[in-house]
């Protein structure tokens, strides 16, 4: 597939890295020639220096025969205009655009074949907001991901000493919870992936990813760790787009305070938000945090656009007694350095956004793609099509399907019915199949496995 990516920033660069490793023909456009040279030195891609919305630049990038345009520059307007130019001049089949401003996103009538011709709209701030909201719903979770319109969730937790399952084989989970269906998708032990088997023993500090129907998530979590009490008090550092969206979406369920250093922004937030207490000041001000009872705060979310400020504010809040800290970090080099220490959860907006983008880029009928463990692994939701004669999976039981090494099936969703993976489950047409890939390099093999063809047999 020939894909043109506009923008060589964190999202564009990470996307180019993901897609170039999967044998796609990638061209990246950016005005920063130095940044493009850095990418070209690392990746097998082509680059073009220039403004991505200019017709001559798109033509030099090969827009005439491109299959897809992905516009992820820092400017919403450039992204939108580039999609319009690609549609009108080059008839590019698929156009994906990142649009951050809620003033645009809230007016869906702006986008479509008869308006701004964007096929897929990606709103990173809303994706990150939804991600944090799911973490707040499940105290103690490291990651919470939705599949099959929320019927199934994949949850990552750290196994704690004293959990009923810790020190025991995975097959004992059924004895502990005979009425709960769950499937352990993967275990990461000291950053090394382990494909779970019935005899696998869960150890303290293992990162365990499990699939279950939404109503069974909390019982399974209780097997791996002592359940945290529900969150009530949330303190948000940073009143930008993400901070404002998060406060607005949770203020009716939690006691929310928001700190921002810009007085004019605080005035705006105090007028827009109904129940949130807006404070003018620095989230790294020890006296301010103490005055706002940081020791009684359940979750401290540092969501400014400054990584270093987020890290320092989170460390300070944790040491002053905040129960849990969630930190937004855009530099991927920082994420692995800080996660799991005093900072409980480090969020990478790039990885969250990349998952949404890959859903539309990957071949086959894919409903969801989620990056796990900061991009080290992947969980995908594929829809099975065809019949036993035209498909390698339809009409076959799970034990008959020749999965690539490092790939496991976690669940099959059939209408409103959730079937956790068992050897005897048979794939039917239009089933949603949820797979876990420890090695992302296997994605092409998985896509081929689910492709419908003629005369396979």
C-alpha cells in the first residue's frame, strides 16, 4: 500500500516507523528537512520537504497513485486543506486527518464528501480523555481497552503479593471463579513476554493482561490484586484541551479540582465548567498542593504540554501523599524511564492515537487496534468473512487454526454473545475475533490468515 504521511512529528514519525516495518510504501512530507533526514536514516521510507497542503508538494510525493493520505501535522487547517486537495486533484481513495480543535470536531456536518472530504477524523484529545476515564472506572488497572463496542474489555494489572492467583497456576482461576469467564491474553515478566498456558504460575509484579466481558472485569482483578477502593477526588494539572475535556466529562461523578498557571485560561475554565474547582497557580507549588489536600487526593493527573513539568509535578504529588498519579508524556524515551516507579501510569498520546490510526490502515476488516505496553505488543479485533471454502478461519475450531508464533486468540464475539477462547469454539461468518500479538511483526501473517480468497483448498 502506498501511504503519504503529512507531518514528521511524534505521531507522524511513530506511524511511519510502524507502517514501514510492514512492507508499505511510505512517503513523509514535512517542512523540517533535518527531521526528515533523521527519519530517513532510521527507516526505509521516502521523504519530501515542503508544505503538505500544496498541490505541487503532494504531486512530488506521488499523490497521483497513493492509496491513502494521513495528515497529522500540528495544524488542523493544513491537515484539512491537504485532504481537500488530495481529494479534488488526485482522487486519493482514503484520507485520514488529525483534528484537535473541539470547535471543528463538535461540528460533524463539516466533514463528508460534500463538505471537507475527510474519510476518518482522529481527535487525539478525545481519545486520551476516553482512555483516562476508563482508568478511573477501574482503580488499580494499568490499561483498559474496549472491544466489540464495549462488550469485551482487555485490562492490564500488576499482580500484587496476596492476590489469590499469585503463586498459583492459571488453570486454578476457574476453581476460584467458576461462574466467571475470562482469558489471560499475555503476561509480561521483567519486560519479557510470556505466552500463558494452563501451567503458567503468576508471580508478584507480573503485568497480566486479561480479557473478560465488562461485567466480569472487577471479579478477575480481585484475583490478581487487592481491589482499590473507588476513586472520589481527582486533581488535574493543566487546563489545556485534554484537561478541560477530562474535567467536563467526569465532574458529575467525581470531586474535581483543576490547576493552571495561565490566569486568562483559568477564567475561561471557570465559566465553562460547572462543578470543577479551578485554581490559578503551579502544579509544582508544594504549598498550593498541600493547601488543596493533596494527601487526600485519589488520582493526580498531570496533563500539561510540558513533559518535564508533568513528571516533576507528578513526583511531588506522589511524595505528598496522592494515592495514584497519571502522567501525560509525549517523549517516548521518557515513558519507559518513569512508568512503574513513583509514577503509576505514564500515558503516551502518540501510542493512543497510533492505535486508532492503524485500525483504518491495516488490511482486512479490522474494528480495533490497540497498542499495549507502550507499543511493545498489540491487540486487534478482526471480523471473519467468507465460508469454510474461501476462508482459513471460518468454519474451523480455534484448535484447527494455524496461528503464527506469539499470537493468541482471546475471545470471539458473536452478536451480543461473548465466547472466551476455547479449543472447541468454531468461528462463524461475521464473528469478531480478538487477538493478542506479542510480536507486532506477525501482523501481516494474521491479516493473510483472515483474508477471504477463492480456491484456498
